[in-house]
C-alpha cells in the first residue's frame, strides 16, 4: 500500500572526504591529507577506505588517465566508515 511520504533526515555526521586535484596520486593525497601518518600506512588506509576507486579497472595504456587511477570527480574518503 501507499506509505506516507517521510521527510529526509539531515545527516548527523559526514565522513571526511575530498575531490582529488587533476594531478593527484594516492601518494600525494596521503602526504597532504594524512601528514601525521607514515606514507606506507597512509596509503593502505586511503586505499582501504576507497575500494570503489582502488579496485576500479586500470585505464588503457593510451588513455590520458593511464598510470593514475584517481579522477578529479572521484570522492576520496579520508577516514573509515562512521559507525
């Protein structure tokens, strides 16, 4: 049956995120956004928070995106999912 329309509730907390710059790499984002974390650890954290980007198929070798999996339109989360 038809349920009454419910108004959307505002989010109480929002996960920290960025849109990468055109020339950003995992390394540049990690260094800039997680400066107090060792680079290898920061890379692992970012990649685990962003499996939607990290696991995306690589661009073809002749593509302008070849060699860099980050797009300026990607949402890159800077922290683990909120509980």
